[in-house]
């Protein structure tokens, strides 16, 4: 019983990271119809920022907003040039551009942060464990679960319950009409891209204490984020949440039950889901994220 509970919590903590990363990617895919394969770079940059911030002796809790703001700023610079010029281009050109950028960023981060695996110095209050059925579970992973799902709720409220979110959704449906109201849609979409990049950095900062930071992690995270978004269904907030849970639990328990064939088992399950529901788990035809 205790072992099963621990594995469920492990799956929830991993799902929380997938949720934040997947939502960051889904925002750009769904609202801007832009394929950003450099999203994993924002995650890795956020991880490196958190590692160095936590080692600096500065207030530990500031590591997460700093990672969010720093990656959002990087996203703003990239959105202005060269990404903005490719919004109307075919998806293949967007893929080539953003994949090339991800390769460049990977080399820059390897040069700037080194090639070794870096783990953060967690604050004392998050270093302990809690006991469930006499089995220990890291306190930091509970923090990830709470923070991840709280941020997802905040994002849902932002897009679904605020005037700004309504304007964004309207701009997606009919950009011309929104611009006749005097709203600068270029700035609006720039803000959306900054939010996407910031979410990637925030999930990386949170995930550093669980997955560490190392070259190549950006590609691994990008693949998982893409799977989460596609399995959930483009344009569906609820689908991304559900998919993050499905992917997180599938990967976690496949490593428990089939350690030698963990990826094969987990990704086979994802393929089966896509064959059964090619439009995703939840894919409302008229609803945008």
C-alpha cells in the first residue's frame, strides 16, 4: 500500500512538470498556430537559472519568478526577431527555424554552463521527507505537485476568466475584427509568446530539483511536451491536463513494472491512444485554449 502511494505521488510530481511544460507549448501552438521546437531550450535555461540562483545564497523562493522572467525576456527577444517574421509561413519552415535555434541554444548553454550534470542546493525547508505508510517521500516533490497544479489553475483563470484572455481568444478567431477595435495584436501575441517561454522556464526551475540540469535535457523535455499536447488534443486546456496525467503515470509505472522496456511500454500506450482518438483525448472543435 505504501509503495503504491509513493509511486502515485511520483507520477503526480512528474505530471505536474509535464503539465506546465505542455501548457507553455500548447499556448503557442493553439493560440498562435506556431510550431516552436525551441520550447525545450526555455525549460533547460530555467533549470540552469534555478541551479545557480539556489547556489548563490539569495532568497530561494525568488529562483522561480526569476527563471520565469528571464526566459520570458528571452522569448520576447526571439519573438521580435526572427520568429515574428515566420508566423505566416508554413509549419515546415517554422519547424526548421525553431529546431535550428534549439541547436544553437544547446551549444550556447553547454558553453556557458558546462557539460556536467548540475543539481540545485535545495533550501533546508524543502530537503526533508514525509512518511506515508512508513515509507519516505521527498518534500520537494510535494512542493512540485502543489506549485505545478496551482500555476495551471492560474493559467486557466487567466485565459478563461479575464478580459485579456477573451481578447486573445477573439484575436485568434478573427484578428482583423480585433484590430479594428484599436488593439495591437502584434503586442498581444508577443505577450502570449513571452508567457509560453516563461512557463517553460518556470517548469525547468521547478524540475531542476527532481531531474537536475544537463545538456540534452531540452530535447527530452520537448519530446514529452509534444506528446502531452498531441495526446491531449490541440486547443484543449482540459485535454492537456488529462494528457499530462496519462503520460506522467504511464512513464512512471512503466519504469516500475517494466524497467527494461519502460519507454517502449509507455510510448506504445500513447500510440494506442492516438490510434483510438486521433484528435486527442479532449478536442472540442470550436474551443481554443
